């Protein structure tokens, strides 16, 4: 039996990435896109914002909902952009967000460019009242310039720990094995399987 869940996102890249990760790890779970209204993300953590989105999608559809909140935190910037990653430049445009972050780190050497991708995946079941969050982190550093054609968001400027290329230069299948979302999903799998 296949468990149908709605993914509380209007981001086509994210939906595709989730479907690929879930299809590999949990083939009996089908991800459906969400077509409802976007809630105001006014939480102060990745967990809170993921739960806000999942609750809204579950309430709108009456179905089990998944939502993620993710972003990049740069050590020398005190963890910024953090929960503000998607709108760091004041817009939701990935290229502008990346350009601003690169400009802010322009004079910072490699030794101080440590960064971590964070992902919180909230699971909300409106029937049982279950609300849980699974988390994943992907350490690395911010590159000095953009490179790579895969991925989205900050992928072209994020170099994962142990690599010399950006996450946008990794093959999608490789990225989906090791990314923050993949790690959060692995933590979410037992929760989903129990449903």
C-alpha cells in the first residue's frame, strides 16, 4: 500500500529532489505537490518554520503533510543567513541571495568560510495529531565564486566537507545521497514508515 503525502512547497526544484530521495529510500510513499496558500513563516528556527508549513498543508488538504525549512549558516557571520536564507537579499531570487553572500564574504579567507546547510523536515498527520521534526546537517564552506549547473539555492557556492567542488557540481544522485535533505529524510523515514 502506498502512503500519499503532500509536500508543503511551491518550489519545483525541491519537489523533484524530495521525490528522488523518497523514491530511493521509501518507494511505498508518494509525494504530491501542494497547491494551497503559503502561510507566513514567522518562526525563529528551521523547526518552527517547517512545522508552520506542514500544519498549513495538513489543514488545507486533510492529508499527511511534509514540509522542510532549510538554509545555510556561515560561522563567521554568527550563523546568518540561517532562517533568512531564502530572502537574504530581500528577494526570493537565488542568484541575488548568492551574490550578496559572496560580497559579504569577499575579504574572508578560506580558513574562516566554514558553513553548514541545515534542513528540518516536519511531518504532520491531521488524523492522529502527530507532529514531528527530523533534522539533517551538511558541513562545508562557502566558495569564492559560483560553479556548477546542478541544484538550486546556495548549491553553486557551497563546497561540502571532503570535496573540492561545489554541491552544484555534484551529480544529482550523488548530492541526493549526502545532502542535508537526504540526512533529514533518513531521520524521517522511520516516522513515515510508522504511518
